[in-house]
C-alpha cells in the first residue's frame, strides 16, 4: 500500500503561480525563487515580506508548483503554517495576498496581521 504524501505546509494558488512565473521570466537568473518572510512591524504587529532570492537557507521550507518555487524560512513558517499565497486583481489594485488561518486579525491592506 502506498503512503499518501504529506500535505504541503503552505499552499500557492494558480493565480500566484502565474504571477510569480511572469515576474521570474523578466529576470536573467533561473535560480530565483519567491521568498516570503514574516517580521515584526506593520499596523497589526507582524508584516509579510516578498523578495526574489537565489539563496537556499538550511531552515527553508519550499513548495513547488508548476515549476515555480516559493520558500519560507522556518521561523516565518511558524506564523504561516497552513496559509495560502494568492494573487489578487481588483478595484484596489493587484497584489499578493496571504490567507493565513493563524492570523487573529489583519489590516485593511492585508500586508500585516496579528496573532
């Protein structure tokens, strides 16, 4: 009997994959990946950070989907376990959004949150 694969520690939506692929296509470095981080600050206590990064850290947790790699460091993952990265286009603009089940509240722009 084959064992089921463990669920990914975070999810990446199809829209986010498509947008990250567009961004990476403009870069000349095939090693780049999207790095998500959590740091103190923002209007709600913690804030998300998004960077293109070619470095691989020992505590990185990666999710690959359709050839796109998204990484989160181990400390940030403590705040984001089970979250989903999405890409939103609406009347307020276009942006990456995190649907985080660990956040007790978030600011109006969605870039910061509280636990």
